[in-house]
């Protein structure tokens, strides 16, 4: 397993990002302004994340995804830890992340990795997404915002 920055000559793994964010127009709104990192196993990209600078000294982990057949094996945690270390190395002071209210596993993972909830963007997903999103039998309506000081 290796995590590395995607090279400029390589295509973004959009199919992966659509696992975490099902609205292509939303993914396209941030993917090309972000630094992309991929997790490879046996020369296959099995996970990825994006870091998007948002404010001076602040970066957002805007998308993190692992292919379905590899989920539940700790790859997501490795990607989050790598993102935090990368942000620190790039001299950011704060890293932020947002996730849906219905993402129970994601909320747990991010808090285990040192993130703390600081706010809620109410009705974010109903305002910005054409189709309703459901996870764990819950409609994804609100964006839970978390951050970590580096």
C-alpha cells in the first residue's frame, strides 16, 4: 500500500470521488482546484482524497473515497491520517472536513482521527443536490462541519 500525489499527467479518479459525492457537477466544482492523493495497492488505485485550500492557512479535505470492495479495511483511516500529515507538512494551521448528517461511520472516523464538530450547514444537501441522498436509512440533509488544528 502506497499513498502518493497524483501527477499532472494522470487523470483524476472521478469514479472514486463519485462514491463519496454522487453529484458530478459538485465534484467538478472542486476537483481541479485541489491537490489529489491516491492510495495504490498492487499498482491499482483503490482510494483517493482531495485537499482544497479555502482560506489563508486553512485547507479542506473535500473528498475521500475507497473503492467499495476495499471498504472496512482501514484504508479510509490511513487516507485521513495522510491528509492531516500532508496539510501539516504544507504549513497549514487548520484542516477542515464536511460530511452528511447521515454518515454515521464517517463522523465516527473523523472524530477518532482528531477532528471536532464546529458547525452545521443546515439543508446543504437538499439545496445543492438534485436527487435526495440516503445513508443508513437516514436522509442526508445537513453538512456537519469538523476541523482540526495542526
